C-alpha cells in the first residue's frame, strides 16, 4: 500500500508539473504575439505588489522565509498590463522564496530613477538572501528552459520558463530587467519600467 501511495503521489506531481509547463508555454506564446503592442492601461504598483506578496505569504511561511514590502503614502502609477505585471512579480518573489534559506528573507523595494534620455522610470527590486547564482550563468538566465541546476529546479517545481516569461513581459512594457547575484549571498532582480509623466514614487518607510 505504501509503495502504491508513493507512486500515486509521484504521478500527481508529474501531472501538476506538465500542467504548469503547458500553462507557461501558452503564456509565453501569448506575450510574444503581442510584443509589438505597448500596454496602455494605468496600473497602481502599490496595489499589485501588495496582492502578490499576500498571495505568496503561505509559501513563504512554509519555507520559513520573511517577506517584506515597503509602506507607500500614495499610489505609484505606470502604464502597463496588470495581469502580465502581476505575473512578473509573482515569478520573481516566488523564485526568491523557493531558492532561499530557512530564516532568510525576500524584500521588495520601489524607487523612482531618472534618465535624461528616457525620462522618469520606476525601479522595482526583488532581493533575496538565498543560494545565489554564479556569474557564469547570469547572461543565460532568461533563456527558455535554461537552468542553473536542472535537478534543483525540478525539485522546486520550476519549468525553466519563468524568467523567460519575465523578460518578454518587461520587454513588451519597454522596460529593462537587471540581475545581480553572488554565490552564497543571494540575488537581486530589478525591473525598470517607464513612469507616467509627473508620477512620483511615494516615500518608503
């Protein structure tokens, strides 16, 4: 009976992984088909980030990871596709939790940055205290199905498409994805997006 239960659990896990893989492939295909279209909706990043953090709190608690998000005094508005941006930050925060150490943390920060060429932009950084990534792997992290460790990724439910999806969404929003990491010292994934003219980022407390 025990062996049968183990087999059924294994089959269920594989089925879940295949479902996630199909969902990710379909999501990536939809994003690519709309790559030439700039999203025009107004999105409040404070609300979006709060929802993503709240959704992932149970996963963080089960992994003994502390999640932190700054307090905002006013909305932070950008042009974008809310569902796609929600997927970006869910993926990045979830990765920080999955590859973090027990007792570690994942923090989200938001600030306004200025570019003389591109105008005001909003930088959203997701920082973790996890295992970190070797510099050799950084240039290829956003490639489809690229994994630093295939076995570790599979064990944590990864499909190898999460960062590729993030990269495509950020590109569609005419933004930039920056990755900084060091083995044993964690990683920082920063998404830089165009701000609505005269938009100001509220002070973080």
